[in-house]
């Protein structure tokens, strides 16, 4: 733990790995998730991880698949999401976009987003979000803009540089952490010593902690101007119908 | 001013309208910008507006076009950006994406993004960003994910629901605030009384103020884990080369 | 059937509805799919439809889930894809992006994309693709650019205006075809008489047929310059290492 | 020229380089454009190139800036666009998206898109489009989906694999063709020998030629089902108001 750092004890973080590999030991994204996890854990943050494909996640804009007779672990996942101050979505890149299971996990987060907290704000207000992306060729920023937009739209705060990722040069090639490619041993595991990726993972980890602590110390966002019940009383958006140009 | 609200005096906001209409009085986006401006102004925030096309903005990943013999107002714009705690980019939607001039304004913000503040963090740390989007048919979220991603990538914090916008039903139709369409007078100016748009404009305005105040009271982000000079000392991303699975 | 039209008999089209509603009778996207289907069927095209959620689709960049012990209908779906000259993906919009199951269907199409046809071209060469999008507020173009990009990337040809869709005005509202909203009966089912949507559905349907017929009459793309085995002999991309500026 | 290849003489192609570098000799994208140009030129296609920043392009959804008293070369550019069977947009990647000037060039193409050809179809019907993307780290696919979507939306046909590009590994690094990085000479110019990029440039070049020839031989798209005047007579989209589920 860094002694000059704020005290982050008491914060909780949840990482959801949305790899589409059935066997999680083969997920390359996991390796970069582990780096960001270790940054937070070293500062005393309580970190939990979920591997999405280990769970039964029902399709639908629904809160509980059981209501439709479906096996569904989402209510359990949602509880963990609600307990965490920090949520990080990890995804591989396929065809330049985030994975199907990442899309599904976000759909299910969205299904709860109409609920409100005790202040009357949307449920995820006061929490912070980030993302971890890996692929072998292209698309970190595109996946990140998609995921971070979704998170802020449902109430998360996005601190600066809240994404990190690794891709290789254009074209097929080793994935993150691969030690060989086309049968030949690589001089070093792919990407693990990439300074840019490591720096961004570090910036992301710390900024998520800084922002989560700031929000927690502040008891989240004041409930003025951002609740369904209240906004009409504190807006100038509705009060005047501007004379048209 | 709302009496239960935090005191936002001392905050500054800059709105940049990136319409591609030469004559700013014809910008539909301006009408929605004006709503969000009036929300902030009513709380005592000092708001400034720029209409991008009124200024000479040079192309290039450059800080000052004068260095290349180009007319360039960006150094002046950049000074306003640096003075503001809140930056809001307004853009129309064309073909589902943000405008060319919005793209150019963001390129020029990016050109300065390697600079650091007095703490050694990227220049825009401690500031908050949002966006205002209008079009006549489709693309609010796509434009917003693009703009908000860019802002967070260069150091801005994105509070919850930091975008607002208006579009009409699929297909050609009146633009925001239009009082007639195809020669016929509309019963009311298009979109101005859309509750969803007004609510989102309100949520955005207040959340930008809340987050800006929180960051200002906190003196921005602590400079631990997020500076070019420091990160290698406070990371676990680099310290270990995990034995490969 | 239109008598001035080319004869499209012999063409096959496959529509895959990627709604996330378990009960397909509740899919709004289906209504717009049905319109485009009827356009093609009226010209003698043999049209088949699949409702993705009716099938077991395994996660993974794999050809056959059975190889990993998973229930997987994809080999059967892939056979239908290969038999069809035209593929249309239908999806609802959630949070501005295509559905999770649409993402998964495309991942599985991608898993086969390294295979080649009898000419040595990628598998989907000679086929044409389009998409149908519905939502209640925003994102037709964003979903379409994602889906159409994926299809052309794996070998499909995209004719002009190969997407159609419907969304309502910004904010919550009736979905495509809804006859009531918030308990009140609507004057007409939402969107069904939208000229823009109907026109685009028509343009898409006909352009897919025109392009499919043109490609079929031409026996697909000539296998020059676009096969893994051949390209190095017919390129000037590799032959010279241009002296650097 | 390849003897087994179709005869492409008589085809015209236009490449527009949308670099934001004032000095075109410094454009990295130009190097990859030159490769694709040489592929087409070797087959007898008449190729013309424009460097967008060499021209005065007015902002606005307008056909001729002169109408608003602006310097504007777009009418001249548009004439070249109309003479060409093939249009390729080249762009660098900045912050994960296409350049501002690429966005502007596409806005201006769009401004003409309501015009019709002699058959009553949108203006660009019968032409084919592609794109060339370079950057030093990330975003080929995202830029390509944006550009290719825009082109197909206004009437271009997109053949298979109609994009090519080069990026390096995640993080700052040499740009395409750079011979040194951070003051050190590289063993070879960056990316020029990347097989994946060269293959894609080749596939794109040939597929654009194949599709352009096929469309030209076919006299473009038959004007059935895709004109503003005609569609209502050949659609089943409008004819029935399906009884609601």
C-alpha cells in the first residue's frame, strides 16, 4: 500500500469478465483484469470477480428470469453490483465490438436502471465505472466508448481515463499474454510489458478509487436536480417556451 | 436559484456549439444549449458560450496554427476551456454522427492533452464534461458516446447522465424548435415541450454542477497513481510478470 | 409480383430476428421484418425466418458447440445461412446498440468466416446482407453501421440503403406497432404508416434482390485478387517498398 | 496487368485523402492509399487523387458555398465524385474516430444525396465505395464502419472487405511508414511489410474493381423498388396494416 495515498479501505469493487470462452483459464482479458484488480487490492479495496459465462444469465429486459420460468443468476449478480462502489466490465474484442455476453450483462444492468435509490435518484448514482479491453488487433476505444456510455447513462460516474486495454499490430497475432504464436515461442508474453497498457491500467485503477472515495465521502450526488420527482421544480428547461428565433 | 441546492457560485462553464450552419441564429442545437445554460446560470454559474464556426479553427494535431502560418483562434479558445470547470459540447447529428466542426474542436482539445497541470496530471483532470445533441431523426446516443468518450479520455470526469438531446420520429421532419414543417404551422414548436429532453437537460445540468463542485472542493483528483512521473511507483500492473496460465 | 421487375425466382433469403423477448409474438422488430419479407416473397423469393432465441446458441468463437459439450443449434443455422443468397439481421435497440443475441449471432457467423468457398474466397462472398432495426427512441444508424460493417467484413456485399428501421421521438414511448401507450389507445399503431420507414424497407428489399440477382447471374465475384492463395501474385501492395518520402 | 483478370479499362476511381496534416507529404495515410491506387492503376483503372486540405471546403449541409458567399471547391470535387465509378475515402484515426475533414467531406457528399440520377434513384446508385485507414494505435474498424455506412446510406454499394488499414500495437509508436521512432532508426519502415494490411489493401482494390465493373456492365441498379416516385407501387410495406397481434 502506498503511504501517501488516500485510505481506500471500505471501498468495494466488482469486476465482471465478459469473455466468450467457456473455460475461463483461457481468457486473455482475465490477465489484464488481474493487473487492475491487484492495483486496487494493494490499496485495501475489497475486490470481487465474476466470470459471466460461469453464470446463467437470461435474455430479456427483465429483472428476474425466474418470473418467466428461466434459470437466471442475475438477481444474485445485481446484488453484488449494488454492494460495490466500483464496477469494471472486462471484454474481449470481436469484429471491433464488445462481446455478446458483455452486451447481455449491460442489458440486464439496464433492466434495473429505472429503480431508484433512497434519495429518488437512479439506482447506480454514486458509483463509478470503468472497463478493461483486450483483443489481438483493433477496437479498444470503440468498445470503451460503448461500455462507458452505457454505464454513465444508467447512473455511473466515469472518472478520467477509465479504460485500459491491449491490442497488437493490425492483423492476426498473439493475444494478450500469449507465450507462443504459430508454434513459435515468443521472447516475452505478448503485451504484458507494454508500458502504455500498464500505465492506463494503473491510471484507471487509481482514478476509479479516487472518484469512488470522493463520492462516498460526499454521500453520493446531492438529490437536487436529478430525481424524477424533483426536476421540474429546479429546471429552467421547461419553464419558458423561448420565442422562436 | 434553488435554496436547498449547493452553492455553485464560483463555478465556470463553457458551452461550444458545433453546428455547421454559418448563421448561428439558425442553429436548432442552440435552443437546447440555451436551456441547459439557463439551468446553470440560474444557480449562479458563470457561463460562456462559443459558436465554433464564428472562429477560425485550423486543421491539424497542433496547438497553435500560427506556428504553421495559419489563422487560428484555438489558443484563445483553449484559454477559455482551461478557465472553465465545466465543458459542454453541442452538436447536430448528420448521418448519425457528430458534426465535422465538433470533430475538429475535439481534435484541437486533444492536441493539448499531453500537457500536464501543476500536479503532473493531464491538463483536463478535475474538470467535468457533457454534451447536447439535436437532430431530426436519429443518433443522440451514438454522438454522445463518441463525445463523452473523447472527453474522459483526455481527463474530464463524466457525471451520471451527462448528455441530453432531442430527435423526432424516424424520417425527415421538423428540427428542434421548428414552428413549421413543409409550409404548415405546427401546433407547438417541435420538441421544446418534450419532457424526456427537458428532464435530461436538467439532470445533465445539475449533475455537471454537482460533480464540478465536488471536484473543486476536493482540489481535483489527488495526484497519486495518475501522473506520468509517478505511476510506476504505485502500480502492480508492471511489478510482476504473471506466470502464464 | 411486379411485371417490369427482374425475375427473382430462385433466390433465397434468410431473416434472423434477434429480439431479446422470449415470446416472439411480442417482438416489435418482427412487424417490420414481416414487411420486408412480404416485399421479397411477393417477387418469388423463397424466404425463411429464424427467431434466434428459439434456438440454443452457444457462446464462443467456435463452429460447433458440441465439440465442447454444449447444446448448439448453430451448425443448423449456418447451413441455412449458406443456402441463402440474402441475409437480413433484425434487432431491437437497447441503450443505443444492437441486442446481445444479435451480437452473438454475428460472432458465430464470424467463427466460420475463415472458411473458404470452392473458389478459395471467404465463405460469404457472393451473398448480400441487410438489417432491420426498431426501438422506441434512438439508434437505427448506429446499429446498422455495426451490423452492416460486420457483414461486409466477412464477405457479404452491401447494396445501397440496405438498412431500414423505426424509432419514435426522443424519450419513452410506444414501440413499433404498439396500439396503446400508458393505457391509452393510440389513433393508429405506432410507426406502421411511417412513409420513411416503409420506403426504406422497400428500397432495402428491392436492392437486396437486385444485388443478389446480379451476383448470382455473375456467379459471384471473380476469384482474382481476393483469395488467400492468390493475392500476392496480383498485388502492387507488396511488390515495392516505396522509398520513404 | 493480370491476364486472367477481367478487363477494368474504362473504370474511374477517385481517392480522397482526409489527413489533417497541412503538408500532404507528411501524411502516413497517403502511403497506404498509394498502394491501393497502384493496384487499380496496374489494371488500367483511371485513378485520380485529391488531398482534401488542399481545397477550400465550406461547412454546411449545402451544395455550393458560393451561394452563401463562401469560398468552396466542393462543386468541383462533386463533379469528380460523379465521374468516378469508385470512391475511396482515406483517413487517419484520431481518438478512435475518423478525421474532422473526413467528416466534412462526407457531410458535403450527403448534401447532394437528395438529388437523383436519370433513373430517379439517388445520385450515387451504381457506384462502389471503400476506405483506407491508418493510425498508430487503434480504431480501423470503427472508422470503417462509420465511413462505409455513410457511403451505403447515400447510395454506394459496398463490396466485401472494402476497407484496409494499419495500426501498431496499443500505445504511442511509429505511424505507418515511419522509418524512425523516438530518434532511433527502425529495422524497416513501420507497417509497409504487414501482410495483413497488404492483403486487405489488395482484396479491397480488387473487390472495388470487380463490383464496379459488374454494376457498370449491368447499367447500375434496375430502377424498380428504389426510386422516390416508384416505391409505393411495388411495396408490400404499406399495403397492409397488419392486425395487431
